[in-house]
């Protein structure tokens, strides 16, 4: 994407390096001169926030790994030793544990922003799919990390979740049992299981970082979406250099998010954890109510809403994988919900459904809770498989601005591009509404 780059190495050493490894020009064009739409709002700062949280998780994780003992008889005690005996070990452990929650808060906002503004539409399908892969890697990494403290909820959470794969025996006899045995490293959750999960928990963040690099590469190739969903027509008029404009906005957003993180870290560090995880794992004592971390609760509710074990497992995985199909399920030729009044209402209903599933995932699977979870699960898939395709065919969008610059000028004059009503033909006729 053509931008504002005017990078010229100034010193002889810089010119020598640039002629052999043009890293200076790459950094300048990617993070200084890269053109960003001039109408981005603070929801676009969550990409930078997620980068920051990934670095926090990797750095704290590597240091914690230096003191952690991946042994079923010693793991719980090693975590306690980190908290009590390692210099600032309590801070590192709380940063890592609460950092996972902050990571998921930021990624959920990032996903919902993408769904609201249509950031998955052409030509950004691969960018979106890479984001879904990142989400899956995050979930796998977080689940394995939750097992490592080897508390009661860690042990029984690992037992319940890994046992789900045995449901695949209903499709191909023996396959599910083979997967479970492979994960356990034996015939029960024990020391080999902990070793496997520790190794994978250490490895996956670096794989995650690799996919993030691909995600950024794809973003820089196709360019960023923006609140209007209108493509860049004139780089000079519609965009501004990433630095200092977007850099300053990202910095403000990141500082505010860090203050939110610090509040949890220093005042309520155990708020999002479970008290049972401060009890050492005991295979002979089953907790009264086994629940995963809060960021898995919507999918846990979907799992338990289906009476069939196999059906629940398929529904749970489908709830995540269906996100990868959104670019083809949404038939509207207008990207942003700002110009789609009907879709905007359904979007907020969908957000409430996801919050409701999260609430139900923390409740016992009985009575009214199960019925409510089944209703919300039905609506969750209805949103993607029926509502998205149909809305694109029947909805009358509002008129799009002619360019990003025009939308900025209208907003500064006190007007609003979204206030001008027009028929669908007016929106479809503009080339920027494709995809």
C-alpha cells in the first residue's frame, strides 16, 4: 500500500546496512510512514493493546518458567514458592494470571469491533481468518496455563475438558480414546499430562507471535478498515502517517488500559480466579461445581446446552470456527454497521446473547439455566447462519460518504454521514462498498 514513506539512511553505517538488510526502511514504512485512515476511533487502539499484552505474557511467562517445577508432586508447592520466596514473584505471577484475563478482554473487544465495522469483508478475509487462528491459539494456551498451578480447579478442569475428546468415539470408534490417552500421557490426568501441558504452554505463545506477525503483514498489505467502511481513494487526503498521529492515540489507549490492568493487579488480583485453585489437586475429591476461567464460559455454556456429549463438543468448537466463515455469511455490500440500522440492532442483541451465555456458563447445568442456555445457543448460531445472510438481502443501508476525507469534514462541521438516508442502490453503486 503506497504511503508517506520518505526514509533515507543518514549515516554511512545505516546506508551500508540498508543496502544489505533494509530493516530501517521496513520499520519506517511499517510503523512511522504507514498510512492509516484519518477517521479511526479508539476501538482501533486494541490492536496495539493486544501486542503489548502478548509481550507482557511472554516475558512474565519465561521468568516464571525459570522457577516453576512441572511435576505433579511439586508443581503446587513451586507456585507457592514463587509467590512467597522469589523476589517480586507475587507480582510476576499476578501479572501473568491477570494478564491472561486482560488479553481476553482486549481480544473480545477487538473481535466485536471487527464484527460491528465489517473488518472481515473483502479484501480482508485472510486477515480475519488469521485473527481467528490467533484466538484459537490463545484459548489453547490459556487452557494449558490454567492447568499448571495444579490446584483443584486446574486438575478437574483438565480432566473434564480432555475427556470431551472421547466423544469422537461415536464417529470413529477408538479415535477419541486415543486422543485422550495422548493428551494424558497415560490413563489418567497425572504427571505426564502436566509435563505435556507445560511444554505446550511454553511453546504456543511463540507460535502465536508468529501468526501475529502474519496478521500484521496481511494488515499492512490490504490496509486498515475504518468506521465508515469506505476504502482509501486518495492516500494524501484520506490517510495520515502512523507516527505521530496513530502512535499517540495508541499510547493514550494503552496507558488507560494499563491503569485498568493495574487496578486488578494491585487491588483485586484474585477476583477472576477460583478459590478452589488454592487447594492442592486431589484426584479423590471432586469440587461441587467445576467451571473454567471466565473467558471460556460462553463456550462452556454452549457445550452443556446440548444433551448429546458429541453434539455439545461439536457445537462448542463450531461456535469458534464459525467466525472464520463470517466473510462469506454476511451478504451485505456495506461494511460498517454505522450505515446499517437494522444490522446494528441485531448486533447488540448478539452481544447481549454472548454475555448471557457467559453468565449461564458459570451456573449449574440444571432447570431454567439449561433451558436459557439452549435458547441463547440457538440464537448464537441463528445470528451467523440466518440473520447475517438474510439481512444483507433485505436491509436498506444509509448513504455512504464519497470518501474518508468527506466523512471527516462532515463530522467536523457538526453533520453526520449516517444521517443522510438513501436507498440501497445508492450504497451499492459506489465502488467502495464492494465486499
